[in-house]
C-alpha cells in the first residue's frame, strides 16, 4: 500500500465500540456527544446538536460507500444500518452504495469509487474471533491478526489505494488478554485498552514513517475535512489535524473499573500527558505511572469536572457518602438544649458487648445440650 504515517501514540477516550465511535464522528468527548455509557451507539444516541462527520460530508454533497458486516445478510431495500454510524432520518440515500447481501470480495469488485465520496469499510472479524473463543490468548490473538491480514490483502487486490486522496486505517479500542489482571483504574485505562491503531496515508505517499505526537481518534474529523477542503467550526471540536497542528497536551479517558459492567455510568477517569497516565475514582485517590504532584491532581480534577462524564456529580456523591457514613456527621451535632450526643465509640462498644453476650448465651446452650446427650 506504499507509504503513510503510523501514529504510535493515538488513543480513544472510551475503550468500547459505541462510545469510541461517538468520539470519532463528533470529535468530542462522551460527556457532550451523547454516547457516554456502554450500549449508547451513535445511531441512536449521538447528540444532534454536536458536530457530525457523516452529516458534514452529506451536507457538502458527498455520497457514501459503506461495507458493514451487519449488512451482509440484509436485503437491499432494508434501511436498517449499523448502529455504529450516526445516520439521521432519510439515510442512506439512493446515491450511496451499501454492502447489503454481499461479502467483502463481492462488494469491492463491484465498487466504483466516485469523486466527492466517502468510503468506509468496517470489520468485526478480530472481535468475532475473540467472542467465539470467549477470551484472548496468544493463540486467539494470532488467529485474529491472521484474519486482519487477509482483509488487508483483499482490499489491496481489489481496490487501488491511490483511488483515494486520503486513507485512514484505525481500531476503535484495544483489548486485554485473559491472563492480564486489570484491577486498578491505572491498568484499565492503560495502553492495552485505550491505545489504538492509527495509520493515515495521503495519495502518492511512498515512505512509511512513525509519528509519536499525542493523538486521538477525535483527530480524524479535522484531518479528513481539511484534506477535502470542507470548512468546519474548529472551536466546536476537540480534535486536531494530525499533519498541520501539534499533538495534544492532554487527553482524557473514562471507563468502568469492572470490565464487564453493564450499561451504568462510568466510575473511573484518567488523564494522559507527556509525563504519563494518571487515574482516579470518585474518591479522588489518584494513582499514576509517574510521580504526580498535588498541583497536577488539582488541575486534572478541574478539567475532568468540566469535560468528563458524571465526574463532578460522582465526586460530590462520594464526598457526601464519606461525611455521612457511620454516623460521623450526625455525631458532630448538638441536641436542641446544647448537650452533645453520646460518643460513637461508646455506642459501638455497647452494641459489641450486646452481640457478644448473645453469642456466648447461644454457645453455652449448645454446650449444655451436648453434655446432656452424653450423660
């Protein structure tokens, strides 16, 4: 496929398919784009008031060519599409070419790429391999990578790469292997799951290079629109052009500490800078893979409160829980006549003594019962 650029430090703010694609299409964090918990796919939940890459292309007269495994067994007149795409009412349009009822080789052989078109080829083969084996081992990973190599060879054989002014290959999130124990926020939000594959090729590239700028899946939005000469509001997005602007100073992450959490709200958050990754839960107990300072903790707390899903409300709820749990808050009150409540420790000792006496009484009865049996 000739040259191109591999962005080795590219990340997704939310490491699962629905939320990551929400960030891709909107160039915004989950808090704002509507896809802020697992299961909130762009098709159903993306915020209509936010930037939308697909809509921007449509509004500028572009047609879509989309291969989507979800459509392989769908009839041609079936308007249902993948939930990962943020289509809106009336889409797809007649000028679009969708992969209804065909596999990838069949689709590519019949595809005629037009000017002013966006071609999206989406695959779930690696994910399917993992799902079928119920976990990721080295053997499963090799099998999945072999499948991915077959996909790339199929594209190379059927679709001339220089038919496109810009080509982007990406993964929407990473993964963990079965034997890896991700039991802390720092591990869950580490590179294994949040760092993604990002390869960008401009027409005519012959040299393969690496770029270590801090990048995000949100950067796809301005990069492709700038390449097409399509204007957009730079103040309304978080992404940066991967070729004409510096990398990010800071990227935010959010996820679930429980790897198999359902569709509830996120409960861990992280910040990556040039110094490394720092993470916290709602208790603001920060951990980092470098010596984090108090000033950084305050700065990160402020930025997460502004841009991360439910962070501010969860921190507030945790604070209230801490000051009210165990009666500590109530024990600091005074009665109406100015007298102080009984000390909590004394009350606890009394309960312990009561429980101990009850236990000893039951134990004594049991021992007496056994002695009677053996008279």
